[in-house]
């Protein structure tokens, strides 16, 4: 009986470790980004100022997803693009994928992401490797997009099933404008074209 109890306690202690997912809860500028994945990861953050070819300025808040065991191996990213004025950017990720010219095929799927209507694009690089990208509108001024190089089963699908992005209460245009001047005074500035 003691062996049985010991075995049950041991199983109860080991199972959560084996099946534990990495829960990510990050504050990134005026946003909170939450998701989980079974892979052991860590994240880094980037905030950059960008401009479209048409001259529309926007801020990008990017959370890079990296593998803990293979240091500096990027596994994907989640980005919130903030525009000062309402925009319609449906298909931005698809356009970016098509411009890369490295995919055999690109499949498009309508999918709920963060309980919002979104699009999932699967770029087939080879018979054994796909790149997953997605996008959805958080609101009229914020577009959420992401990229994953992780396998679909368990990893990418888990991120999409659990992803939730919020504008943190109490943040407003002033924070974005402060972020812009902060970036221009030394953190980073970019032109995305």
C-alpha cells in the first residue's frame, strides 16, 4: 500500500511538469499579450516607428518568441500595429508573404483569433516545412499579426487558440505619441516598406 501511495504522489508531481505549457503574459507598450504554448520559450520586445509607401505612419509593438533550449532561435512573433487614424489593412500579411517569393503555395483560411474574425496564411516552403502567419483587427486603429515557424500541432495551434491581446485600461493616444518621441530619441526607428 505504501508503494502505491508513493507511486501516486510521484505521478501527481511529475505530470504537471511534463505537460506544463509556457504561459506568456506580457505588457508591451499600451497592450497586454497573453497566450500559451507547450514549448519552453522566452520573449523579447521591440517598439519601432514605421511608415507605409503611401506615407501612413504607425507604431509596431513586437513580441519575439524564442526557444529557451536553442538560444536565440526565433520561433515566431506577435505584433500590434497602431495607426493614428482608422485603417483597413486586411491582407497585409498575405501581401508580405507573396512578396517573399519563397513559398511553393500559400493557403488562406478564415479563422477566429482572439474571438475576432481573422485570417490564417500557411506558406509552404517545402514538403516538410510551413510558415504560419495570421492577422486580425483588434479595433479600427490596431491590427494584430503574427508569424510562427513552429509545428502546427500543439505549438502554433495552441498559440492561436489561446492568444488574447488587450489595450491596457488607462492608456491612450498620449502613450503612443510619447512612445514615438521616445523611439525617435534613441531606442529605435524603422521604415517598413
